[in-house]
């Protein structure tokens, strides 16, 4: 029993075994608990973000800009890289372990003999913490899909759909139409939805029409235009120019600004705060520079679209002599699609199995790489060993790229003893 347990590590270990299935999509039990704890409706603006790619960067952009404007922000994302606390942030800082333990204890008392999945339990804990945090705005990232995701028990004021592509097909469906139908589950009747996806599936369009949702589409209702070293945000009524360019796709930044534009009546935000926020966006594991000599870049890219975005970023660093790739992935991912964008720019590949039960077998990873790449592929006993051996041979003007999964990046961050956040709230 964990009723009086104060160790977050022990709580999380218990949660991994307390429910009969790892992923349990649906709201039957969680909504009852959330209703009892008053976690469904918040008296502050709530933004809910779903999509295949771009969720994390859109959330981080909103967080940074609202913080620059002086607002109290609450953010829930998943998964984490090093510590569970990263998932629950207040004013851009992960909350303390004791706050999470207290929330778990509260939920367990209400739950009684019922069980919830790991993600359901942790989502409720985040909401319980946010309830008492005196926030100005709450930004929630959907974990998987949308319609049946635990996050979707909350009533949002604005929904955001980033991109719609193939990922998690075992749960969301094998076609873009089915995947779009699941993600459209976060829409609400007569409420705004901002859609970043430009190739909009009919399932999403039909859902918007059925709910009479107020839809705003990227490149139709708002857009981004690069102008040299800066860019301009445009919609039908507003123009914001001289915005700073960073490593995040302008479509993602523009989508976040559209959300801020729609909330301007409730949470006014000045152009200077937006510009400052764009300078201060922090997204661990997304084109993250871990070292400068040699340059080491880590990215959690684990599907075709995110891998393509990573390769485009790498090409801006093409003055590097050799690009050494450290790669691994989970077994439910399409490895061919993830490696394809990097095949022509990688000098060599270094692979190992992730230390996780869902890891792809090393034989599978290496065989796919050897099938599609003519460059050498070295198998290592661990990702830590791969990093050590690559680092021992590279020159200062070479580049190391670590990608393929959150777990891949996590293992390298641990090996390099890198801390993502110096403080906890």
C-alpha cells in the first residue's frame, strides 16, 4: 500500500503495475474521479493541443510568450526525458516531487478499489496541482490521439490541431481519416479551433461543421512569411513583423500566435512580449544543442515528419565535415521512415537497443539501416557505449546527431550528465 508513501519513484513504479493494461483509452473511470475532485472545468482559459507533430513546440511557444507577458502558466506535457516532474510545469519550472506525491495520495483516497492507467493517474495529479496554483492560463498537451485521451476530460476554451500524420496506428487507426477523427475529439461545440495542418482530412472538416466550431486554418486565416533574418505573422486584421527566427518551424510559431490573438480579450499580450517569448522558448530534446565542440544535437524525432524537420535543421549546419548519427527506436515505429531523411547526410550510423521493454531489436534496426544506407552501421552494446566510442573518434568540426526516440535522447542526456532544469518549483 502507498497511502503514506512519500517517494515519487515508488509511486511511479506502483502505477506501472496497478492497472491491467498500459494504455487504456476511454473516460469511464477517470471522468468520475475528475468530477469528484472538480478537475473538469477551470475558471481560467484552457488551451488543449493535439496532433502528430508540433504539439510540444506549440505548447512551449505559448508558455514562453505568456510568461514573458507576466502571466502565471500551467503546462502539462508528455512524455518526459529525465524526470517525471518535467511533465507538470508552473511558470516554466517542473513542480516538486512532494507536490506530485500529495496529488497522488489525494487521488488514491478518492479512487478506492478502482484502478486507473499510469497516464490517467498522472493526468489527474497534474490537474489536481493546477487547481490550487492560482494560474492565469492552463495549456494541456494531449498524450495520444485526442477523443479518448485522459487529457480530454477537461473542457478547453480553445482547441489546437497541429499536424495529422501516421503514428500510433495501433490505437488511432491505419488511415489519416481515422487518425484525424480521433484528434478531432478535442473539439467543442461553438468553441474556436486553430488548425495548423494544411492538408485537412475530411473527418476533421466534418467534425468542425457538426459542432459549429469556429475554425481558423494556417495559410488561410493566418500565415507566416519569412523576410530575411526575421518573419512576419499575418491574419485578416493583424500584422506583426520583425519576429525572431529560431529552430521551430514558423507554422508552429504562427499557430501559437493565432491562439494568443484569439485570447487577446481575456489575456492581453503585447507584441514585445511575443517577441521576447520567441527568444526564450525552451524545448528539451528538440534540435537541442548538447555540446558545441564537437557540435552535438539531440532530437526526439520518431516519425517521418519530425525526422524530416530534423534533417532540414541539420542541413543548415552542413559546414560540418562529418555527421555521425547515434540512433535507436521503439519497436512500434516505422524505422525506415525515421531514417530516410538522414540517409544522404549521415557519414556513419551507430546503433544500440534502448533500455526499455518496447525497444526495437538491434538486428531489426541495423538491417533496415543497411538496406537503405550505404554508410557504415556500427552496433554497440548500449547507447552510452555508442556515445563514448563516437566521441573518442570525432574531430571538433564534426557533428554528432542523436535521435529516434525520447528514450534514445534520455539515455544520452544521462550519459552526458546534463540537467534540463536547474530548479524545481
